[in-house]
């Protein structure tokens, strides 16, 4: 589903590579934790997967597409097959919960009928039914992140990328989000989650990929967070 | 394409960026008014030139018995010489029409011109030269005709009014050039200003556009509301600019210049009407183009 082949990324302003000769493969339906200290290249990995940026060297394949050869105008179609969740939720403050999720479908030209069917369904999935008319600032952080997950998942993507989705949440709330991501993973969606959160990684016992200074230092199935230290 | 979504996106965009929209409308209005003024100056210069061109002629004065000069060595022009001159003129490709004026006619014209003065009494017809008045095919092309007849025997002098009017034409050419330069500068300034305004609008909505990119909205879909916003502002601005132009022409030219300066015909609201479709198209098109170019640079995938 995601294939990095000897990928390096050097940002123009930086003299150390954000990713260095990274080779790894993530299969369809996997749940993968991407761990490593701040600045180790986790977000860069996700950005490259989304084709928000291009690698300096190496090849990337995502959902059967060679990103190197993917023309700019086809990038939106790639992104429709990938859901994304961030630490800061990225909701539109002046739109309700329903509208925030509907927005993601509207802007890719989905018909109203489908929106009115899919948005309530995904709200129920994330446990927010009954709150569709609230504005983001009338929700708790955990609830806001559920809206963001709902928006990422409403179009049934092949892949869900999450960049420290629990970074702003307390441990109890984080567990709820992790259960949600696990449920989404069980529908067959590949989930890649970058995180610092040791207890979550230790509890879930999923595949762990650890980066340090942009290099792969560990790739372990059913791993824990701090294995090498 | 979900039309309703686009529509609501535009109206909220226009409303949210009301000050920006107003700025955009004003920029376009001023630019279109200036652009229109430039076009009107051009057509005014064109009209004035045409007005004077129609009156340009070459005069070929022939020798009378008092004449001195190289061509008049044989005294007054002979019938044979006059026929040669006439044939030369009439067969010349740049000549449109040839009129003959004999000494009596010259005297009448002379008397009319100096009606009130005493000179009329002193001059007699035989002191005046007979002449050919030559209208040209193209008033710009007079050199050929002048040189064709200048050396002929019996020709005392060839004068062309073009020489007299040359400074006027040069001034008009200058006007046209300046108007053209102003128009170009105005368009460049307007495009930059519109681009900047749209960039600010895009910056204000970077949250939305960021999310749109993330969920896979096409560039077209992301840019469309901005471009349509610019088009609407462009249309409003053009209409205002054109109205200003009508008012300006009516007040400045219609009330003030035209009644007082009658040496040519002046631009009027008919000329503004003629320019209106172009100005509307230009206002809308340049606004859309400016925003499109800006967004291409600013809202990359
Ligand atoms: N847009 C950017 N421009 C320049 N350098 C960047 C950019 N994004 C990240 N970096 C650098 O690349 C390295 C990896 O960053 P990142 O992928 O964000 O790590 P992580 O997400 O693991 O904290 C860091 O040294 C960071 O400073
Ligand atoms: Mg990061």
C-alpha cells in the first residue's frame, strides 16, 4: 500500500537530511506506529506519502501509484484515497460538525444525496451522533479530534495518516481516539500513525517503525515504544 | 460541479472580505476609467487627424509674367507647360483629384480673404499665380508628388499643407503614444493590485484551502470561488468605471471643450458606448486572469 524505496529528503534550508535512504513497505490493512524523537522525520514521511512534498532521491509508491510519475493534476485523486488527521484537528471554526465533514465531500464534488447519507453514518461511527449542529468550540478536544477523524474517513479512504493525533489530548481521551482508529483499521483501512505517546504504543502492540535522524532504526511487528533504549 | 456550493462559497467570500472586495471594485473602476480615457484620447487624436487630413492639399503655383526663379525663365507659364504639369499630376498614382485655379479665381479668393483691408485694391489678377490644387490619395504620401512637379518648367513653387500641419500631427502622435503608455501602465498596475488583493483573500482563507487540498479537491475547485469573486468584482468595477467615463465625457468634453473649441469634432458618449463592451470584457478578463495567475503561484498542490 505504501512503499518507500531508498528515499531521502533534504529540505533546502537544512544541512541534515530529514529522511535518509529510507526503505520500508506497509501492506494493505496494516496498523503502523511511526515513532522517534521530535525532528526524526515522522511528519516528513507522512508529507511525502501525501505528495505534499517530493523526495530528494528514491521512489515512493502509494495505493499503486508511482508518486514520482504522478502528474500534478492527478495528485488530488491520490489524496481522495488518503485520509489525514493532525494534532491540531484543523476544523473550520465557523462550520458545524456536520458542515465540517460535509465540506470534505462537497469540495470533491459529491452529490448532496450521498452527503446526507454518509455524514450521519460516519458521525455515528465516531460516536458524535446528536452533536452534528455544534460548532467546534462547543466541543471538547477529544470530540474535535473525532470530527477530524470522521472527516478523514467519510470518503472511505484506503489509507489513514495520523500525525500525533493524541498530542493535544489527555490519556483517557487518547485511548478513545485509539479505539476509534483501531475500529477504522478493522474495516480494512491501512493506518499509519506518527506518535510520541509511549503508553499507547505499548498497549496496542502493533507494528512499530522507529526513526532517528531520518534513518530507520527499528521495524518490529507487535512492538513497544522504547525497545532500543 | 456542485453549483450551489460554489455559489455559497462566493457569496460568503465576498461578504467576509467586504473591504477587500470594495478595494478590488475601486481598483478595477479606476483602471477601467483610465483605460477608457486612454482609448478616448486615442480616438480623439485619430478623429482630429482625419479631420485635418481631409483638408490637406498640395498647391502647385505656376509662373506669371512677374515671376522670377529657375522654372520661370520663359516668363509666364505656357499652355503646353500647363498641360504637361496637369498630365504629370493626373497620372501620378498618389494623386486623388486635381483642381485648376486661374488668376481670376485666385483674385476672388484673395479678395475674400482680405475683404476689409486696402490690399484688395492694390493687387490686380495678373499679379497672382494660377495654380493646381491637388488632393492626395494618402495624405501621408506627398513627397512623390512634390518632387514630380517641382522641377517642371512653368512651376514657380510647390507648397504642401502637410508641412504646415506637421507640428500638429506630431503633437497628436505624441498624445496617442502617451495615452498608450498610460494604458499599458494602468493595466500592469491593475493586474498587480488585483493579484495582491486576491492573494490577501487567499491568505485569509488558507484554512479552508488547506483542508480542501488535504481532502483532494482539484485545483480548479479550490481556485474557482476566488476567480469568480474576482470576475464579479471586475464586472462591478468596470460598470462603475464606464459610468465615470460617461460622466467625465459629458461634463468635460460635452459641456466645456466641444462648445468652445470647434476646430475638430470631439469624442462624445457614442464613443464611450462603442468602447463599453471592450471595457467590460477587459475588466472581467483582467481580473480573472490576475487572480488565476496569482492563485497558481499561491495555491500550489
Ligand atoms: N518545511 C521544512 N523546511 C525545512 N526543514 C524542515 C521542514 N519540515 C521539517 N524540517 C526539518 O526536517 C527534520 C524532520 O522534521 P519532521 O519530519 O517534522 O520530524 P518529526 O515529525 O519527527 O518531528 C527536522 O530537522 C525539521 O527541522
Ligand atoms: Mg512532526
